[in-house]
C-alpha cells in the first residue's frame, strides 16, 4: 500500500471533528512530500533537530507538531516555527518555551502532557498535578505560552478495558476544564489505539506507522 492509500484509509475512519497529525519521525522528506501532495498539512516529529531540518526543506504551510519529550536546550531549534507542542510535561519546559517564544515575539500553542499509562517510562503530569495546574493561575506567568489542550498516551497493551479507562480518565479531566481553561484539543490515540481514543473523546490523533510504515 502507498502512503496516499494509507492516508485515505485513516481519513475514512476519522470523524469530521478529529484532526490528524501524521507522525513522520525518522521518515525521509520524500515521505512527507507524498502525504503533502494528498493534502496533509500537519506533521508530528519527536526530535527538534530533525524537525528543524525537515522544516527548512519543506513547504512553509506545513504545521509542525512536536510530540516527543523535550530537552530544554533544544527548544530553541523549533521555537521560530513550531505550530503546537504536545509534550509539556514539566515546569522547566514551560519556562524555556516562554523564554524562546518571547525572543521570537510569538505565542506558542502547547498541550499539557498527562501521564495516564501504567508504564512509568512515559512522561507527563499526573492527573492530580494537571488538575491543580489548570485550577491555579500559575500558567498566567507564561504569556507567550498558550495551553490549548491535553495530551496523553495509553498503556501499550491489547487490554481494551485498560486502554479505555485511561483515555476516559483524561477525557474527564479535559471536559472538567474545557470551558474554564479554554481548552480546544484532546490529543490521544496512535496507530494501534486511535479508534478507542476517538470513542473516548479524542479530537486529535497522532498516527505514524499506519501511514508511513513501521519504524526501525
Ligand atoms: C511515535 C509516536 C506516535 C505515533 O506512533 P505510531 O504507533 O507509529 O502511530 C504518537 N505519539 C507519540 C507521542 C509518539 O512518540
């Protein structure tokens, strides 16, 4: 199957209100060009230098989404152009995004990453920490950072009950704060679990291998 066909198949399974982030990490520029020719404009990367290099080679109307855990010393490479950072998981990252966004006279949209999985290797604020953060006025210290939603990754398991309960937990947090905190996006779901994520409230999905093929 071609990238074009894979993309079409994914689109056929997405409701109208769900935004697709095509996760192109590790894949060559030519793959992104193929998806771009089909109309895809949002691409997800997890390494700042790789994103910077691809951004330099590809059309300016691509919206680049950072989905990987960020080292603070690498925020500067993406700050001039990044469209949405899904992976704000600690205060040092917030501070650095604020600093770099201000240098470029931009407001950078971000999602708060929330830890909902069982694996401890996955990053993010706990549900309680994210809840407290959204209840406080702490975020007003970062005028060049705009929190526009939440992101989460479920446990990598075939146990659908487990995955459903994790997505549902994050959806409840999202719904609770949606209007008061002005949240727009709930980013949940990858190749192996996006239908479940959508069934549990996701309106943004991050899909890589189903579109571009498996990674090494
Ligand atoms: C790699 C990655 C994805 C995409 O994973 P696939 O299984 O290839 O769809 C989604 N979200 C994050 C945070 C990732 O790192």
